[in-house]
C-alpha cells in the first residue's frame, strides 16, 4: 500500500509507522491522518504484527495539526465535520500496543497524538507542549484532558494557558514519558521494546492494556474489580498455562497467542 504522508515498514513482529511530511514538520493534515488510520487498520489485521511503533523525524514527531489547513475553517465547517475527532482517535481504538517514539517537537496535536499512544519513549531532544492558546484556540484532541491526567492540574494548566514547552527531562519527571533514550538509539530501542511485547502472549498483552486503560475511565474499586475479572480470565488461556509451566521448568515460554 502506497502512502503519501507516512512511511510504513515491518521489523520482525513490529510495525513501524514514520510520519513523513518533513517540509511541514509533520503537521497533521487530513491526508496524513487518513494514511495513519489505514496503516493501523492493516497492522491490526496482520497476524504477524504484535506491536506498533509510531514515530516522526529527528526534528519533529509532529508540530501539531496543520494550521494552514485549519485557518480558514468556519465554526460550521468544524462542527459539521466533527473536526478533529474523525480519524484521530483511531490510535486509541487500536487493540495492539502502540508506542510513541518522540524526537524533537511534539506540539499541539502532535503532543495529543503521542498521548493517545500506549506509552511514550522520548529522545533527549523531545519537546512537548500545547501551544494552541498562542494561536487563539485550545487543544481539540485531548490536550486539556490527557495531559492533565499525565502530569496533574498545575503543570497541565500552565502549559495549556501559556503554551510553555516542556523538555524531555521535565516530561519524564512529570510522568508524561516512560523513558528518555539517546536520540540515535530511539528507533532501535522503541522497536526492541515493541519486539519484547510482541514476543509475549498477544491476548494477555491486550488484556493488560485494556486494564491499564480502564484506570482512566472508572473508579478505583470498579477498576480493581475489572482487573480481577480479567486476571481470572487469563487462566482460560493456553499461554498462562505455558508461561507458568515454563517458569516452574526453568525454560523460556513458547507462547501460542491462545
Ligand atoms: C502547518 C507548520 C506547522 C503546523 C510548522 N509548520 N508547524 N505548518 N501546521 N502546525 C511549517 C512552517 O509553516 C514551515 O513551513 C515549516 O513547517 C518549518 O517550520 P518553521 O516554523 O520554519 O520551523 P522552526 O523555526 O524550526 O520552528 C519550529 C516550531 C514552529 C517551533 C515547531 O514551526 C511552530 O511553532 N509551529 C507551530 C506549532 C503549533 O502552534 N502547534 C499547534 C498547532 S494547533 P514554511 O512553508 O513556512 O517553510 C493544533 C490544534 C490541535 O495542533 C487541535 C486538535 C487536534
């Protein structure tokens, strides 16, 4: 499948999607979002792929939604098109794990896109921010909501009200990114991490992902109950039998994704 705005490759069991609009610092235009949605559909359908890495260039993961494409839209345009929900949330409905590997700018919609992934690995050059306020608007794909859940009210409020950009160290301290990686090793480390996940039991990985996501959608007691039910259900898989038997027999498990 040929794409205009992204590059797609597979590395073993890992699907690697690279946002590729270098002249616009990977600004997220409608065509790019459509390409991304198609690539994710294909990777979800491909049994050989167990996890996905989403990345950009060295200079920019993505510098936001495409301001030039957006600037002339009227209220009726954005309301009737449900701009910008359509397509963007495809990342959040992906059942396979998606890791964001962020180098350079992840601003506005770029930061929101990274936050829609399951976790963020950042190069030391990564810069995160919600600068929408400086161009007379606010985030429209979760920047006021997800960022607040990641870093707490004070930092999220400051970033949303001033547009201040956070560097990788601050982002790691605040819990926005899981790890900082030297820029030259970002892709290889993200792919290695995805490969490790892809080598585990696929259904159990999906269950774990569902449970962590549940923490954002419900109360603690309901979430713990949900987790317990799912934990119990792992005992219905062949992979739980294999994983525990392998531990007892001091060997590497051979998961069958069943
Ligand atoms: C369209 C963009 C863009 C964007 C950069 N470009 N960001 N085009 N939309 N979001 C284009 C520039 O116009 C320029 O094109 C080229 O990319 C290089 O950018 P420069 O500004 O020349 O680069 P630099 O001086 O290095 O500055 C980098 C930057 C700056 C700090 C990241 O580009 C910037 O501030 N960008 C906008 C960031 C932003 O406000 N993002 C939020 C967007 S609103 P030309 O043709 O001039 O060479 C948003 C809303 C989301 O995301 C709502 C819901 C999803």
